[in-house]
């Protein structure tokens, strides 16, 4: 994907890391922050080469979960991603001739 010169940006439309699995404690469902860390480690080679824009999905909510989850909606998502506008959950931007 990185070597394809026709690709100039990425748009991910929700359910990035499935980090909300903190409410299901077991070895199959690591804590939410560990899941976020591993997701960013996995995509770093790609997103270090081109812009990444995201939209939150239901698996980024993380609200109302036991520790190590959080009761603040989208806390890890908004803390880890810097997106345009005053509200990182609702924004738009232009990329070339396209308005997202």
C-alpha cells in the first residue's frame, strides 16, 4: 500500500482498534489502552507516509466500562488523535478537489 503512488491519503470510518473490549476481561481481550497502543504500532509504518483521517465508531466509545475502561465517551480516541475543528467527533476538511 505504501509503495502505490496513486494513494495519497487514508480515511478510516470507525471501529479503529476495538479498544472497548476492556469490559470483557480475559487474555483474548486485553485492556483498552494496550489495544490502542498495539493498533497505532501496527499502522505507524503506513500513516507515517501519508495523512490519516478517522471517524469514530461504536467501538471507540469506551463509556460505562469497568477498569481499565473509562466512563468518558471517546476519551482514548480524542486524546490520541488530533483532528481539525473544535470538536474531533464532528469535522470536515478539503483534500484536493474533494470535501469530506
